[in-house]
C-alpha cells in the first residue's frame, strides 16, 4: 500500500507552481509577477523563485514588453505525448544532475510491490552501482529502497518484507525487521535516506522522495565511499531538481 504519503517541500512547491500555471493560463495576453502575487496571495520573493524555475523548464515565457505567458513545454505534455515527453525530460534532468554532482544518478519507483529502477545516468567517471544482488530484494540496504519504503504505510512495508526477507549483504547491513520498520516509520520525509556501504562495500548512496498523488518515487545517487564528504552538496542538488520533476509528473 502507498497511501498517506509524507508531504515534502518539493510537493508544496509543485502545488504552488500548478496554481501559478493556472493563473497565467487565464491571462492569455500575459500577466506580471506583481499581479500574480496579488491574485495568488504568494509572497513576491517565493513567487520569483517559482517563476525562475517555470521559465527554466519552459512552462512559462517572458514577453518582451513584460509579463508571463504559457511556454512551449506545456503543449508537449498532452495525454498522447505525455509518456514520451516525461521520459525525455527525465533523461535530460538525470544527465544534468550526473554532471553537476559528479555521481551516478537514478530515478526509481515502487510499482506493484517492487522496487523499479526507471532510468540511470552514469558515465566512465560516474559508474553506476554494480547490481550484484537484485535491487528488488535489497530495498532494506539501498538508499533508494529505503526511501521508497519510507513512503509506504506500515502494512505496505510489512508486506514487502514478507516477500523480501532482509538479508546481510555487508557487515553494515541491518537485517532485523523490527529495527528496519521502526527506522522507516520515524524517518523524516525531509531527510535523505542513506546507504553507507550497506549494499556494496566501497559505495555510498543517498535518495530523496519524489512523490505526488499515488506515485511513489525517488531520486538517488551513488559514489565511491571515498567521496562521502560530497554527499550533502550532492543531495542539495537533488532537492533543487525534485520540484521540476514532480511538476512534470503532475501535468
């Protein structure tokens, strides 16, 4: 089960972004930031940040004479084209993140009771994790798996562990189901899930939730353990890109 998702910062940002798009769409000839702020009751500083993100993702365009109108990315997300457009945008976002953080980047979902790696951006200097044990059987030890399980309800987690008994993969792997369930229950939605050599010796990973509606998903990254000091700034970069990805999923 994946009910009662924990709300995260990016989710609220997407909710405001959708309101901005609806308001701009109602003004066919353009609308200024000042007018949007008045109509939506959103602080001007926060609205400015949303407008920058929406322009960067091409959901909005700025008219030469002033004011915002709907951008060219919106028509490409019609129902017929949505799946293709989202896949292309996902690939581009992951590749940009890979280059920015210097690590392999993953987009994962929890679908039909299983962990699913939807897409990966890696390269010669940013190799992906060697999947020596199927990720579907190792959710208790991977950052992405723990992040996805944390978004389920208690019964969803129990049901998952009934099918995939936690096994020891390294000396750092937690295998006690009760301890795992307690940690997942108490894990704050705003705190990244970590894998500090729990799945594979010599590799560290982090993941953040990317969830809206009934979709349970996450953004994750992996890097050699020697680069663990880079995890925090890398996770901050993931947070920055979470809102645009959620917006694509919501449209």
